[in-house]
C-alpha cells in the first residue's frame, strides 16, 4: 500500500460471533454472515430465492478477454432485492478515495459490525481460480496491521485472510461489474425479525417477481432470451477467443465450478422452491403449492443440463473440435425451453 492508503498500526480487531463456514455462492454467503450477526438466520437458498436471484446474462464486449455467462441477477442487485423484500436497513458506501474506503470499513469493524465488500477476486491471495471478476462479494470481520479477515465461499475456504495490499487492489478494480470501493452493512429492525408466517407472506411475491423478470427481459442478452443468445453466439467461440485450448476450459470452469453461469444457481433455486413448498404447505396453502413442485422439478432438470453444457464447452477446448460447441448450443436451447416453462408456471401465481 501507499502512504495514502495504508492503515495506521492498530493491532488486531476481530468481530466476535461471526459464522465463518462459508456457503456455495459469494454474495449469499456474505449476506448470511451479516444477517446472522444481526439476529436473522436464513438458509442460503432462502436468501437467494427471497432476493429473486435467479436470472441469466450473456455479456461480451471488445474489452473482455472471454465472453461472460451469468446465472443470476447483477452483482449487488441481489442484496438490494433482499433488503427491500425483508425491509432491512441496508447502508451502502462508495468512494473513489482508497483512504476513505478503508476508514469506513475499519470503523464498522471497530464498532463490532461485519461488513460486505464488493471486489475483484483476482487480487485475493486465497483465491484458487485467478480470473478477473470484479463482481465478487465477501464479508469482512476483522483486520490487523497486515491482513484482512474475511468470510468467503466454502470452496475458497470459508474463513480466509488476504493482505491489506491485496484487499486494496481488489477493492480498487475497474472494468466490467466493478464498483467504487463498495461496502455495505445490513441491519435487521425488530419489525423484520422474520418468522415462518412472515416468510410465507413474502415468498410468493419473490417468486413471481423473479419469474416476470426472467420472462420479460429488456434486452436479448438477459433472461430466457439471453440463454438463446448464448446458444447462438457460442457456436463461433473458436473464432472469438484467442486460444480455444486454454480459454474454453476457463469459461467452463467459471460456469460450473466458479458458479457464474452453470448449475449452482439452478440448484440454489431448486432448494429454495423445496423449502418454500414446505412452508406454504404448513401454512395451509396446500393446493396452490403443486405449482412449486412442477417448477422445482424443471429447474432441477435444467441444473443437470447446465453441467452437461459446461462439460461440452470444456471438451471443445481440450479436443480442438468445434462440434462440441454446437452440441452445447443445443443443450442451451433445451435449457431455455425448460426454464421458460418453469417460470411461466411460477408466474401464473400472479
């Protein structure tokens, strides 16, 4: 760090009572940490579903080395959706000043509050896949003179640490999906201490909002239209990427194992629908929840096909045979049909 960004020597400060096991996805993991510390414990699928998190985006531009496939709403929209639906106290801070950014984070931890950070995972020393992704989110719960202590996904280690220098670089990242040193906290007012009865009242609006957004995207790169766009564009990826043998396996890894656009979010939403089914049934809304069962089974089928598609993309790279991209393209066409049917079923609750 430069003198302008370096924190003062203060010793170690750790927020007590922070869950550090890590979840499946970065933003839902961070939200779970902040909510639990404020007295509200929700499963990761419930957090994802109440935030209307399921979506799809295909994004490609001349500034990108690789096309991007995302299986969820944009970074931080998930957090905003959850805060709105559960009437949480969301406080967001952004600045172009690294010094102000650090002072704000340090002050929150000094007060005993963990804090969410949006950053570029490439610069985090513990990260196993070193690819630039500036939409990554982690929860920070402590620091000392040299390191920041974070909670990230279970895949990355759950309770992890990185140097303050690397944290500063990750927070200052520019480019697609980046933010200006964004940090945020979540408070849970007494009126929002969610009970099963309260969850029942917000589950259906969360589901129908998610379905409507998926089925009526404003541009062809998003939602069900985005999946078909990706299906068409990937057929020419051998001409799009610089080194297919290197780059196509990276795309497949990001989709399936890093979770950007593969099965992970479909599995989370499947589990959200399963948990919602149980809550709605217990509340006496039995007949209507048959729709959940139908949609859940289709989403589960879709998740398996996303894994198949990622495997075909990787195989195209390792074999040098573009026919596997055409096969993956057809799988995505099938996925678009299945997910459109599922979302129409869920939207019918309106």
